[in-house]
């Protein structure tokens, strides 16, 4: 049987091979339901965002990993779902994971 490698070890090997290191920073932004879709669009266009998490009353409602290849495919359905959720939510927290490659 073939040996499976864990994702973390593959990522470590790729990082060591390229000589690049990544620093992850997290930011929490509180927004009203009406501002939710616009703020997420703004974050997506920044380009250095790795993951966006939407929380409502302490629970994760939506988590979207953003990779360069997936952004074009994922954006429209995610924004549609966010619009429906924003109509019902009063206040949300957006948790943004940013990557600084050096």
C-alpha cells in the first residue's frame, strides 16, 4: 500500500524547496449584515487573503479558503450565499487570515 503524506509535511517540503516562509496574521472585523457583502468583496480583491471566515453569535457560518486559482470560480456563489445570509443577520464578525510571504 502506498504511504500517504500529510498535507503539513508536503507544505513544509515545498516551503523548504523554494526558500520562502509564510507568516499568517489574523484580523477580526465586525460589520452589520448590510455591510457584509461589500466588505467581503473588498477583502477578496486585496489579494493577500488566504481564508475568510464569517461568524454570527460566535458560530462559524461560512468559511471560504481563497487561493489564486479558486477565486474566480468561487466568488459568485459565495457572494450570493452571503447576500442571503446578510439579509437575516444583524451583526457579524469576519475573521481574515492573511499571508505575508518573505
